[in-house]
């Protein structure tokens, strides 16, 4: 019998609002508390989203014994510190992607979770979408033969504002950690860690990487061609080319509601995946509670080892592209 879990959000931005709206659809989730650095902000967010309590500091939130699970929704640059704060108070943590800024931070987060014997998972909602699970099934079953190439893009035209997160390198700004992580995730989940990485990046006036193209090489001639940008729009699709056909996660591939399969362009079939109770965030939240009900300290579907591998690959991309985040260890 599933218990009811008290959820809290740490950080009251746009993504926290979307997550809270989906969380509200789960019968075993209670929207308990919201915290911001500003009590007024926390109160406004809690009132709009339906949380019972509001805190004007993160320390007050984690000190509340009734909090079971914390969704960390602050900028990438703060994920490490805020996750450690929660883990020190033995709060289960679902931390928004990118998990942190670099591999050193991720390693410290994982070590803290294991030392405190507390649940920790990266909030990579794509892993829990039925459409992406179908791709993983195609890879593992060999139905279309072996996977030879992954091609994925994620781009949108963002407003240029040096102070906001997207273009602020102090906050981990740029396309890579914000949206480029999705194409990298698609390649890592299906092809594994690449042997070689080559990149080409362009940078904005703030020093934040604005667009990046990534080529991954694997044994046996397998490859991935990936791209992201905050300077232009793209189809935001992911293609998986097999020996005997192809699969395409249609826009937006990170939360796709349709998948097109084909053995040739003349014989395509599109599979639709109807939405559940929410827009997709509820799937990762439900999985966290399932893990906690079973007494697990990490997810079997998105283990901490995968998040460590993902950040290691992102570090290698940053190193090749020359992407640096001041105030954090260079890679």
C-alpha cells in the first residue's frame, strides 16, 4: 500500500510551477511546502500552486520534519549546494537536470546520498516517457537490427539578457546544460559513452555558449550527431538509425507524444502516446514515490551511475568546446 508523501520545492521558478501542477495529479503526493530566498516569493508561489506552507529560506524548509521529498529547482550552478543541504537533513531529493555543473560536484552529491543512506535522483523526465521507453525497447530487442547512428537536436530562440540564467555563465548559462543535455542523454542512453568527441561552438557576448554541434564516435563505426542552440528554433527531434530501419521521436522529443517507425520512407508508421494525468513531470515524481515505497535509495531506471556518466560526457564536451563556468572547477 503506497503511503502519501509530503513534497517540497526548493526554488520557485517556472519549472517548479510546471512540476507542481503535474504533482497535483498524483493521489499519493501532498503539495506540502515551497521555499525561496524571499518569503513573499515563496508565499505567492505556494498560494498559486497549492502548497500548504511557505518558507523564506531553504534552511527552514529542510529543517521541517514533515518534509519527505524535495524537488530542487534552482539554477544548475546551485544544484550541488542545495542537494547537499537536503541530504544532510536526510530528505529524499529529486534534483532538476543538469544534475550539477561538473563531475566533481556530481561525485560529491552521490557520495553524500550514500553516506546519509538517502534517496537521490536526477529529474530527467525523458527517461520516463512511454515514447522514449519504446525507443529503448527497439534498441534492446534488435527488432530493427543494431543501432548505427543517433541524430538529435534541441533549440529555441531565447531572449538575450545578460542577467538571466540562459546567458549568465555564473549560473551555468548557455545551451549545453539547459537543452543540449537532451541530445547527449539520447545518445548516452542508446549508444553508451562515446570513445571520441568533437565539437564546434559559438559564444555570445557574455561568454555563454550559444550554439553547439557535437559529434560522438563509437566502436564499430557507430556515431551520434547532436546539436543545441538558444539562438534559433529547430524541429527538436531525435532520430535513431538502425540497420533495418529507423525511429523518430517527434517534436518535442524529450517529451514526445508520437514516434514514427519505418523500414523505408515508403512504409512509415506513427505510434501515438496519449498524455496521462499531467504533462509528463508526474511520471518521474510517481517513480520517486514508487522507489521510496520499495525502500530504494536510488532509481533502477535512472541510477546515479548514469547521472555520473552523463556529467562526465558533458565535461568532455565542455573541454573540447572551451566552455567555462567561472567560480566552478574547470574541466
